[in-house]
């Protein structure tokens, strides 16, 4: 199930945030973020918006504008 979630997240970012290079972010990093208590119960789209903010704020990926 975790593999499916990570695949869904990567696909979502590819479709909705194509300017974010997710290739350099490990599955473990994504998984650890998604386990945070304030993220777990949010709708998927909200989770992705929060993950995007986290990636940008922590400079975890190259962002091409």
C-alpha cells in the first residue's frame, strides 16, 4: 500500500506540479512527511498542497519556474 501511495503522490506531482523535480526526493522522505498527525486525516489534495509547501520551504527539490 505504501508503494501505491508513493506512486500516486509522484503521479500527482507530475500532473499538477510539473515544475517540481521529485526525482531527488526519496520515498522515505515522502512517507515520513505523510505520516505526520496533522496531514494523515486531510483529503489527498490538501495533503499534496501541504507536501508541496514542505518541499519548497525545505528546498528539497529543484523548482523550475
